[in-house]
C-alpha cells in the first residue's frame, strides 16, 4: 500500500481520540479532547516530532551514488593497478636473454717465454628455441585478461553494494515515515485515554496499556532512525565519500522489474567475470602444456672471443699475436625430458576444462536461489497489497466504528492498529528484500563476498629472464 493510503489510515486512527462519550463530555468541566501538542510520557526516550521534517534539498539519485563509488572506491583503483601490473609484465615476458661479455686471461706469468700470457675479450649468447618466448608472451596476455576479469568483478561488487544500500535506505526512509506517524498517534492516544480516565470513561489498565504501547512505538522510531543512519554511514564508506550527508532519495520502491530466469541465466553465462576467469584458466593450461613440451627442446649457447697471445713463438721471437675462439653447445635431454611436468600440465588442463563447467553450474544454482527469493518476495508483495493490508484496514475501521459507538474497548482498536502497521512494516521489509535480490541478479550474482569459483582472481606471475 502506498504512503498516501497510509496517511488516510493515520487520519482515521486519530479521529476517535478527539471524541469523548457525549454524556461525560456534557457533565464535566474537563474537556476530553486532546491538546494540540504531544504530552510528555516520562519514558526517558529522546523526543521526536510527530511528522517528517519537510525536505527542501535536491533528491539523491541512484546514478549519482554509483558514479561516486566508481570514481572513489579504492577497490576499483586497486584493480586498475593490477591491470597495469599485468600489462607491464607482458612487456617483460618473452624478452630475449641478454648476452654475456667479459675479459679473459690465460697463462699469465712474468717469465721470458710467455711474457704475461694471453689476454682477450669474449661474448656469449643463449639462443632460445622451440617458441618458448612466444609462449611466455601469450601466458602474459592471459594474465592481462584475468586482471581485467578481476576488475570487472570488483566493479559489479561495488555496484551491488551501492544499489543494495540504496534500496535499503529507500525502504528505511519510508519505514521511518510510517513509524513517525504511528508514534504520533500513540502519543495522542495516551493523552486522550488519560483525559477519558479523568471523566470516568477509561479504566486505569487501559491507560497503562496505551502508555506501554506508546513507549514501544517510540523505541521503534528510535531504532528506525538508527538503522537509516547506519545505512547512510555504510553508503559513505562504499562510495568513498565520508562527507556524504543523509538526504531524500529519488526512486519508487514499488517499481519492481519483471525478471525472467532463462533470460538472466543467458546474460550471466555471457557476461560473468567468474566464467571469464575460469576460461582464462583453460587457456593458461593449454599454454602450460606447450611450454612443458617446448622446454625439452634445448637452447643453443654460442660463445666467441678474441685474445692476444703474447707467447713468443713467431719469427724472430715475435709474439703470436691475435687469435680467435668459438664454442657452441646444447644441453642434450637424455635423462630428463620433462615427462612429469608434461603429464601434470595435461591433468591441469583437464581440471581447468571442468572448472568452467563447474562455474556455470554454480552460477545457475546461485541464480536459482536468488530467483526463488525474488519470486517469493513478489508473491508476498502482491498478497500484502491486495489482501492482507486491505483486510487489516477494514478490521481496524470496524473496531474504530464500534469504539465510537461505545461497543468496543479502546485496547481492541490498539490491537488492530498495531496489526495494520506491522503489516505495513512487513510490506516495506519485503520490498527491500525483493530489490536486493533484483540487484544481486542484475549484478551477475557478484555480491561483496562472492569469489570466482572457476579460477582464483589473483595477480599475474612474475616472469624471470632466461638464465644459463
């Protein structure tokens, strides 16, 4: 039921408290009508107004809060830094090993024959074979894809949190209005019942019962204010704007979208970062097999040098002079052909392939759970609107009429009034729950605590330069 219809109920509920029975009102100088201001009940609770303070500022839109969170939330900045890290490591991956250069000396002494020996320079280079460097580059590409999937998942989690808090605040804002008006009615009921007791038209137990009910409603009002304040503080944290002030929210809590299970499942299978992360695991596993096989192919190590031989073996006792040297070699894979790593890579590829299917099935299961709660909430909302709240309103109206005709006691009016407003609160709580399920489904089931099930969304590995 909309707040406009609730206001009618509040107005009707206030009516009986302004009319004392006719005979008593004419026989006593005590006026049974309640005064305009709320009485002091002596409960020790903070005073509260009987109506919401009119709002004059600009209403806050969901889109504004989302943009604020996307700009300021540190989790998204952290994910962006992760992408830059992966891109930098991609530039590093697959770089050719640096050459080794140096100075060499041999047979160095102070004798007359060798005369300080041989001195020279050399250079050594490893030539990588088997396409190993290309495989490393493709592995680094997959790390970039994984980092981007992690960033997308973080974005959806932030949006999920912002939207959930927004609809929670929207519902609590409405609930605060309900409890504020109900607490105002309760205060007037206390005053009216006390005045009726003064003229003998109400018993002491009635006065106590109404006073206890008023205190209970005042406490509920305090709790509603605290709940709304808590939600706004959480909103400030997730948007990264600690100066965010509570304000009126723009939105219709009752405008629930119609969701279709198959449509949402297809969208999740197409867009989910969790599935993309699992697919990255499959691609990495295939590349790991190629890398394990390529590692069996030996790299070629070539070395060449130029040195000056000072040994006096030339004509006329001259030094031999400049000489060159060259070496080339490979490591022959006789005993170790990387058999274990190749087998492990194949098993890892099979595991990664099943991880993709497992992720899809887990997402389907989570969607089924969230969609059931969404359907339950929609059914409850329809029942509240069309049957339960109207019936409670009629019961309240009937008791109210009987009370006016002095054929029903006021506690019966209080009981039906409490039932009516409890249904109103349950209705708002169900709307909040329905919206939270809608948000969960629309943000690809990525809540604040959800993690990718097919593959861990972790940072990329560090690539080492090839060594001898």
